[in-house]
C-alpha cells in the first residue's frame, strides 16, 4: 500500500514538473523593437523596447520617459514595466502587451488601449 502511494505521489510530482516546463515554453517574448500607434484624436505614441534592456515611452507632444524595462510574460503577451527616474524618485510605468501578430501589438494601461505597429 505504501509503495503504491509513494509511486502515485512520484508520478504526480513528475507530471507537475512536466507541466511547469511546458507552460514556460509557451510564454510570449518581449516586444523588442520600435512601436508606434495613433489615437483617435490624431496624437501618437512611440514605445522603444531595446534588446539591451533600455526603453523609451514617448507620447507625442510630451517629454519622453526613458529607463530600463523588465518583462513578465503570459501566453499571449505580458506586462512591460519601464523603470525610470524622475525628479529624484524611482518610478515604474506598467503597460499590458498583447501580441496580435509579429508586427502588431495591443498596448494598454488602465486609461487607454492602443493598437501599435512595428516601425
């Protein structure tokens, strides 16, 4: 009885480990590159996600926010976090990214949702 229980537990553990490996293999990659989108009022937004970890968030007509980015992936996109310093304070800008295709993403935060294209 103990052997069957131990064997069942081992199989369950191996199955769980296998599922974790499979899940991580399906995680979305960060949107490396220069992206541009235009809002309905005609204003634009550029986002640069550099392969070297540098990033820039630049709404048209405003000062760009520059810093370093991190990526928390999901199966269809992830959360892009831009870490930057402004007026002596460390800040973070969180942006949700959903991949549409290799040339298109949907970028959103609590205030907007914008389709962006690779430049």
